[in-house]
C-alpha cells in the first residue's frame, strides 16, 4: 500500500463481490491476500438496498458480467461476480446456466439432482462425462470489464455420495479421484474447483486494473 501525498497510508480500493454468501467472500479474500493484493473486499450485503440482478444471459460469462456491471454502476466501486453450473456432455452442455433451476424451482438442490439422475438413468459410465464451469467477471464503474473462466472435469456417479458441498457435488467425481466433490474436504475442493480456478485467474486481472 503506497502512502498518499501527505505521507498517510492510502485507503485500499474497495472491491465488491456480487454475493451474499460469506463463504464465497472469504474464499476470494484469501486468494487476493495470497496474491499480495491490498483491496478491501466486501459482499453485496454491504449494500442491502441494491436488488439482485436477473440472470438473463445465455452464457456463464454474460450472467457474470450482468451482475458485475450492475453492482459497479450502483455503488461506484469495482465489482466482481461469478456464474457457474454443471455441463453434461451427453446433454449437450445442459443443465449449464439453468443448473440452479433445472427442476423448475431455483435453488432446490435435491430436486435438481433427482431430475438429472433420472434423465441419465440409462447412460453408461463411458458416456457420463461432465464438468463444472465458472465465469468470473470484474467490472469497473467506467464500463471496463474482464472475464476469466475455470472448469473442473469429471464423471457423473449413478447415485449421490458425500455430505459436503452443495448442488451437484454429490454426483460429480473429479478426474483422477475416487471420491465425489461432496466427499472432499473444503480445502481439497477449493484447490481444484472451477470457482477456485476462476477466482485465482482473476487475481492478476484485479492487479492490472486496480493496481
């Protein structure tokens, strides 16, 4: 942190993450700290009067940019947003951007999981390849934007296993492992996860644009 012209320490740039999930804020804060970036990271709950943005994009990147730009414009601060989901090869990349509402009701993990497993019930192991995908976007109030992406490749189990994680974690077995994402520790999952990869790729972008 460079001192200002009066010799006082400069105030870190505020960066807002478009989430009300404290765990996600901690994850990005740890990544930025590890990269030596001096920014004040806060979640969207620091601005409770700003409504959530409708995800009307047709790609993860479009949805992440929609949220990041909306938050940057509303607050006057740089903003980060991410969008992620499960992409199944045999389903042509679905559920994709509809992962959180695949069964019709947003965020009903059990219903989404049950529907997907039913749709894949007659698909053999050889054709159950899938990956988690995440796009992370950084937007500045002046309209500047950057997007980075991360993926986690794996195979879908026929039945759920594990109690950790959320969403489709109990059925995705990462390549090179014998456990599902829901059977990994939080540290193990963060080290290989699509969001972890995207957030780590975002760190040099934050350095470039925020200094």
